[in-house]
C-alpha cells in the first residue's frame, strides 16, 4: 500500500516525433513484443506513441524495455487477453518521442469521465431490473494555467488545438516516484479569465484518446 501528494508534479507535451516505424506483428504477451524491420533509432528507455489495429493498444504511449533491429519490447503493455487482442492482429506503427516541452504554471487540475455506462434489462418474469455494463464514458482532464503569452508552450498548444491531432502527454510525480504517459487531443482557450485581485488564467482541456494511462515507477 502506498500513496503520495502530487506536489512538485510536472506535465509535458510531446513536441517533436521521429518518423513512424511500422511493425508487422505483435505478440500476445506481457510485455508485448513488436516485430519490426531495420530499427536503428528506437532504443531501450525511449518513449513511443503507438498506432495499432487493436483498439486496446491504439494511441497508447509506452516505454521501451528492449530493442533490436527486428524487435521492440513495450514495458508494462499486456496483450495476453486474446478476446481484446486477437492473435495475428494488431499491426501498426510507432513513433519515438524526441522532444518534450513542459506545460508550466498549472494552477488547478480537474478530471471527469470514466464512469461505467449501463443498459437496463428486465424480463417479463423479473421483479427487479438488472444493469448490464456497456462502455465507459470518455475521460477529460482540464488544466487551469497561469496566463503568460510568452511561454514556449503556447504556440505548441495553439497548433495542437488547430490540427486536432492526438499527441502524447507525460506527467512526472516525484513524491510518488512515478512517470505517467497517455495521449489526448487538446482544446486550448488562450483568452484569459480576468478578475480583480486574482491571477489571470487560461484553460487547457485534454480529451484522452489512449485507452489507459501507462505508469512507470522511478527506481533511481
């Protein structure tokens, strides 16, 4: 059992990627292993952003635990459930993240979504309805930032909002000794909220696109 405060945490936006490297196969294993051809850029401990025919893997962001010219192992990625990850499928591509840019001056964080959706069912003979789980609601993280138009991340956030491309996000939480990765589309409202005797703020909404966050403990 363990817990930690988020104080001191930093959030980053993937601001530069390597060219995508296709993978032709992926194992049903924990950790999952990708089959590639001619890998000469992705190394151990690199962070990669995945595109896959498996929806449970598509848009995941993961750390590489081993890499050769013909294979790449994804730490903490479990694809053993063949109902979700059908054997022989899952081909796609991955991009190494070359540069991260911090999203600074985060004042407040809120989250929503992720709730289990259900459908009600009642047969003629039933006296009590039952709920059947369907899907989970989409997840959203909203950051309130102290406004400063000179910040290096502003044009990156503006461009990500305009393109509506899915980008990787990283969060380092030192007191938890943990790094977290996910992907999202961004909505950046750079018009400041202004109030007397209060810091001006802008808002950044991250609509999560990866099926889950990936968590890695920092051991060093």
